[in-house]
């Protein structure tokens, strides 16, 4: 990190240690006036420089926040999710939040796979990172610790999710 340039990380490079050091990370996409912006892309984040709790009132911001996860077998892990835009209840959905946790060995485990179901090999990879079977893992409860956001966020994951664009109406589906 050079003087005047914040710590910058792409979303896929963020790990538990990053959220231990900085529990809230903001997307830098809207900071085009910054001299370091040319080094970034739409998936670049930096630690939130403001006071906590972070206010979830800006519909244009994309903020990742440290999240606590509890697997069905009682295992507690840390991860992150996208903070909601408080006035819009739809931003509390799995489709918006896209929760991700860091498995016992540190590998990221994703639960939302966009517009197609996760391939069997991809689910197997997620279970490998979890070090658990479906029965040991799901349901997974998650919550943002108090004091990080100005609104409470919690939920339950019943499996791996995708946005079924063939369904009418379109729905988010889960499978284990």
C-alpha cells in the first residue's frame, strides 16, 4: 500500500484474515476520481474508512460485511455477505446477499451460483472446502455481528442457490 492509496483487493482474493482486520469492505467502482482507480475493476474492494456501524441507506453502494455462520453440526465459521439496502426488503434475499464463508482450511465456500444450478463438481468442491457432508452442513444459519451494520441481518441457507430464469415467475432455487 502506497501513501494515499488504500489497501485494494479483488473480491475473490478476500479471506478471513481480511475480514478479521477490516470487518467492512466497500466496492471502489464509484471512486473514479481517485488517482489509484486505474488499478481497479468492478470487483475491487477496500476497507471501509468510516465509522461503524455502516449505514445501509445508499442504494448505489456495494459493501461486504463480516458474517458469522453456524453449520447444522454446530461448527462456527466466518465469511461475508453483501450488505442490504435497508429500504428495499428484496436486498435481504440470498440472490442479493450472496453469502460466502471460509471453510476450516480457509477456502471460500459460495452458496449462490447465478442463473444456472451448480454443476456436481462445483458442489463437490464446496463440500470439500467445508469439510462436511450435506447433512452435517445444512441448514446453515448466518448473522452479521451487532455493531457492523445499522440494520440486523440474519438468515438460513438450505443449500446451494441459483436464479431459475426458466420458471414463471422466476424464483431462487436451492439444492444440496
